[in-house]
C-alpha cells in the first residue's frame, strides 16, 4: 500500500479528449479533393474516482466508454487534457512507466479469452507480472503466489497447469481477475467484464469483485451498458453520450431523479415487472455520426424537449441541488417533467 499522503480521490481527469485521424491517404484526398476526417471519441470529459469506491460509466455502444479505459491505462495517448493518479500526472507517460506507479493500476478486459495468451499455461500467464515487477524472486515464490491468487478467485491451485481453452467463460474471467491482482493494484479498470457471460455466471463474477473490493480496499472504474449491473456495483455513476459525460453523481440520486433526457431514455429501456401504465413513444432517431456531430447539445436531434438554444449552444455540466451534475438546457431552465410522475406511470 502506498505510504504517501493519500488524497480523497485516487484518480482525477480534467478535460480529457481523444481524436482519431481516419482520413484517407494524402494522395487520395488530393485527387478526390476530400478534407481530413477526424473522429472525436472522447470530448473534454472530467471526473474524479473516489478512493475505495466504484465509479461506473454507462452508455450505448460507441459512446467512448472503452476509449476512456484505454486512455487511463496508457494504451492510447490523450489528444488533450490531464490524468492524475494519486496526484501524479501520468498523461504523457509511456504504458507501464514508471513501473512503481503503473503496477498500482490494472485492467480487466471485456473478452477474457482474447486477453489470455492461448499458448501459455495459467501459471505463466499469472506468474509473468510477478516476475517482471520483482514481486517474487524465485520460482517457488511465484508458484506459491499463483496458487494463492487462483484460490482467491474461486479456482483450484491445480488449475495452474492448464491452458485457457480448458476453462469456461466465467472461469477465464476469474483468471483475468487473478492476473490483474498480481501487482496488488489500488485501481482496477473493468471494461464490461461480464457482458460476454450468461446471467448466472455474471452474478458470480460481480459478487467476487465486490468481495475482493471489500477485502483489499480497491477502487473500481466499472464500464458497462447494463443498468442492472451498474445499480449493483456503482457508488458514483457517469452517463456518456457521443464522447461526452452528460450526467454524473451518486448512483442513488441519478437513478431516483435523472436530470438529462438521455439518462431517462436509458432508464426507460429497463424492463418493468408491473403491468399497465401508459404507452410511451420511443425516442426517435439514431446516434449521430461522431465524425460530424450535431452542433449545440449532441442529443438534441433525438430529444423531444430540444429548443433553438439546445441546437446551437453546447450545455455545460452544472451542479444540481442534490449534488449531482447534468449537462442539459431543459434541466437548467426547469423544462424537464417530474421523473417521479413519469416513473410511476
């Protein structure tokens, strides 16, 4: 555990952006007289991850959630903005550098099979970081630590001799978690870790992650599109749309009183167990092209409350009376209908 003075937030991100140049080759553009094409995957987002808590990021596919995870781990370099871990600026640091700091951040990927080397045995997959970071000095120490980690994630010490293809999907995700725990991280970034699993296995993995968080005091960044999973895991929730954070705050406040039309759209897609209520018209339109996003509020082409201000002025994240933040002109102007009434219908 870090012996330096600890901050309240383990990770702070300020105005982080990522733009990908997807232009055609120069000669093609010159002959066909086409301009450069830039895709903005993440657009000036800011957030803080509280120590020992779970910060969840939710949104539709393509909104930039996974890009955020890769930016935080150094797998992509931000186009703008800053990332601070424990007060240290890691924005421009190379992946894995400096080792003493990077070992305290680990990631669990969405596809457990793709993230495990199929040619290596489990003992080598989990043992590699133990040797590379100097955590274990001898082969015997590596073996003992690998067996201990396998036991912690609900597998057997004998599984160390197996290859990844010999395990089920849920077991492979347990292997991924065991590998992430090798460096004793303080921050674990989880990129949809249960989306490829069936419901019963999902619950096992989520319960395991909760138990490990309680045992080791880790902080999580949990990325998902499943609101039921987010409700179970999250302490703080951020909602992303087209590369921007449109609402962020304590989970209970956002679920009880969402103050952005897009958040409400996500809430209304959750199946309800009760029968009855009014029929709701689905929100029209599709997610805009991130290469040429709409002006103003990017959600305005799909928003039934959009005005001329929404079409021309980009809203800022403003603090609400309950402490959460939302970026919505309708909320700022008091034009949002009561969520309590809508939820009751």
